C-alpha cells in the first residue's frame, strides 16, 4: 500500500491538498505532518495518521517522512529566505535518509535571479538544490493565490480602487483549490513525474485596470486603479511585520516578473484552471 505524506498539512494550501488527495487515495494511506496536531483532528478522525512536525527539528521531519512513497512539501510561512532554506535543507536531508520515492515541492513564480521579492532567493534555491540530489522530484510553481482577493474586496470597494503598485504590468493567478487538485493529481500519477517542474496558472494574466474591471463586475461596485507607492503599500499592510515582504512582491510584479501564464494546469488536469471571474463569483456566492 502506497504511503503519501503531506507536510504543512494544516495550512491554507496543505489543508486543500489533503482534501484533494483524500478523493484519490484511502485515508489510511495518508500521513500528515503538522505543527499543531490538534488543528488536524478532523483528518485524524477520518483515519489519517497525524504527526507533529517542526521544520527546524530534523528528527521530527525524518519521522514524518519515514517510508514515504510520495511526500508533498509545503513550506512554512516564515517571511525570510534564510529560514525557509534552512527548513528545506532539513526536508532534503530527511527525504534522502528515508529514501522517499518521490518528493513534490511547492514553488512560486517569483523565483527569477533578478526578482526583488524577499522570498525569491528561497524559491530560486529549491530547483537548484534538488538538481544536486539523487531524489526523484517535481516542483509545482504557483501563480499568486486568487483567494485573498475575496476578503480584500470590501476594502477595495471602500477605496473605490485597486492600489497595488504595479504600473502597467500584469499578475497571474491560481486558486488554492485548483493548485491543491494539481498537487494531488501529480502525487498519484507517476507518468507526470517525468517533467521536473510545472507552473500552475489560470489561462490569462491581468493588468491592474483589467483586474479592477473583474472586481467591479463581480461586486456590482465601481472599482478603478490608483496605485500607491511601494513604501506606502508596505506601511499600509505591515501587520505581523509583513509589509516589506508584500511590497517586494509587488515590486517584482511591477517589473513583469509575476505575469507567467502556462497550460501546465491543463496538461495535468485535462481541463483549464477556473478563471478569475468564475472563481470570484463562486466564492462570493458562498459568502452570502
């Protein structure tokens, strides 16, 4: 019986991956590594094995990955590349020691060598580090998540504008649910492992005026585009000390580095990812 491991299984993406994978394999085949096991009690009740995981503790990482046929690594939410590289080294070492059959790693499109995003060094390190191992691996690079636009929409309606400091550049999106479905499908489809990297995006990217138009249409409100500066954006959204990281991401976006569009999702799933207007319409209908 194949053993599937998901790390970071209680986070936003990890939870969705677990749900998607549970549609394809038996719960008894799934082991979840979580920082706080109580947050995965629902999954444990379904018959999944839930183990404590601290990426900084190599012993817990090794325990979680032990005897895994397929392991899906979702990074922590740490805000700097050094912390993430350090945890990733523990994951790589544990995966090699445990002889993991295939390692699936979450990537992000902000991994270019000239990308100013605070975490681009980590995302650029991942493929280079894996290339120097003997591991069988697949990297799934996500576009920006569309999901945060839903809780953000009331603020944009109040401002009457999208304020991302993006200039004329565009952004590419994917929903958490679509990303998770692709992770699960790759996990159970060895034929897809022949390609070492996929980039998960919707079928098009959006300039900020185009994004404002979509948001206007789905909300029945008038939303335009009036960008703030990068420093203003960092100050506005510095809750939890995330301001600089977020601003650096839109700095990358303004340089055209977050606009990637591919048909990789269609290649994996046999259908296109849900479009941004359809995703937002559906998500807002659920909230009402």
